[in-house]
């Protein structure tokens, strides 16, 4: 990276991003700080993540699983209409509902789960 490259760093006091010279890592004065949007996250747009929508869970013996055939019904631990869990990289991040979009199943998020760290 060249010394004149600006690197956005989070301002922990608010929702603004401050421009910092990559060589000095000294924050610029407040007049140069501006609100940032999703475009500032462009560097992470291509990072792959695994998204899973869990309709429900069931526990069974391997023998019972092998005896299942086409048309068999597997009873899950959820009721019809109950929210499904949405995981990103095996971490629960939201709950949602199953929707049908042009003959394909989809998920719409109805609740974002805040992580306790």
C-alpha cells in the first residue's frame, strides 16, 4: 500500500468512519469525517459465508433412517407457522418465515438475533 492511501477505520464513539493515513494510523480531524454506507464494506462483499435455514430437527437411529423411503414423513420439532432459525457460519443470526418465490422456496427474515459477546 502506498503512504497516500486512506484506510477507513471505525469511530468507536459513534456511527461515523474516520479516514486514516495507512502509514501513520493517526486519525484525521473531525471535519473530514463523514457518514459511511454499505459501499464502504465493498472489501468484504466477496467473502463467502455459509447460510442455513433450519426448518426443524429430528433425532432418530440410523436403522430408522435407512428404512425410510420415498414419501416417508419425518416429524420435526417445530409446528407449522413457527419461525425458522437462520444461521450464518453456524451462528444463529435471525429468525424468519418460509416463502414461495417463483416456484422456489425462500426465507424472509422477521427477527434479527443480537449476539451476546
